[in-house]
C-alpha cells in the first residue's frame, strides 16, 4: 500500500518531469506518451481480464521529433 511519503515523492517527480518537458519547448508534452493503439489494446486487455486471462498490452507510439531550443 502506498504511503503518503511515497505519494509525495511521486508528485514531486511528476512535477519536475512536467517542468522539464515544458522547459524544452515541447508544445504538447503529453501527446508523446499516448499510444496510437490505446483503444484496441485496452479492449484486448479488458476482454482477457473478463475471461480470467492475462494480457500484456503492446502499445505503439507515433515517432515524433522533439524540437529542443
């Protein structure tokens, strides 16, 4: 179970990461972390889960150049 200290550390890391991404002039920082096949893999995952099976999603990401100024 997560402790409040651990949650605070995760929040600090997340904030630091967000500031880093924004500081590198990436206009839409989180678009780089959204899989192009998110819906399909979620469907496969939850269908397998409903049948009592396991499924490891195989996410694909769009390759984009990051413009660092």
